[in-house]
């Protein structure tokens, strides 16, 4: 069930639950209106169709492959509506250039099928990865480079802008964000 704060028009999920299917396999479920979304750990190859269609459109499929995709510390999450994957997010143990002396995790390739955007799926993926990282990895911060069109998503999930906006050639204008998890920074 969804609750709407009439003064802010923000939607709150009233039936969000998290459980663990097995040791390190994160499972989250969210009911939004009459739809149920599940978040599961997935294999990297399951991220490629959405990565390609939404983040690397018009480029070769291999542009969706990242160097650390198959590292044992890398986590790939998928948002599912039934058996259909409607969102993806990957996390990599990569330090932020501004904080190389501390341990960080970079979020990359966050993509949600346009039919399901603005329904909380991106936030659910982010909250799910926070939970996985906090449970399984000891890091000081989480960071990402976001397309400026998605800045509000990251701000609403506790990320703070870091530095000025910058261009990534043939992809567009980005903003670096960081979320501090430790008292070391």
C-alpha cells in the first residue's frame, strides 16, 4: 500500500520488507499500487540488455562490459516484476579519486526500464545495495557518477554532490555524488 503526503506529494511505501534468501543473496520486495517488485542478486550477463538499451544506446554491446564486472566483490542487482527484469544496478570496489586513502564502493550502470521509472524502482535498488554493502563489505563511502537528469534520485537517497559537473564523451553531462558511511571522512 502506498501513502501520499499531500503537502509534499511524495509517495511512501507502506509494505516494504527485506529478507535474505541465503547468506549473501539479498532479496527485497516492495508493493507499489498493485505491482510487486523484487530485488535479487543477478549474474552480470543479466544486466547487459538494460545497460545497453538505456545507457549505451547506439553503441556496440561490448561498451556495456565493465572491467570489474566479474570480480568476486562486485554485486549486481536486478529489479523484477514477475520474471521480467525492469531495473539493474552494479557496485564495484573502486575508490573515489578524491578519497583514495579510504575504502569505497562505486555504483555504476543504474538503469530502470522507462515504463517503470518514477515508481521507486531506482530508490529500491539503491536501498538494496546499501543493505548488501553494509552487511557484506566494510567501506567508508559509496560514490557514483550520475547523469544530471538523475540528480534528484541520488539526492533523495542521501548522496551529496562532489565537485563540479563534467562531460563524459558521447554520454553526456554528469555529476559525481558521494554518501559517507564512516566517521573517517
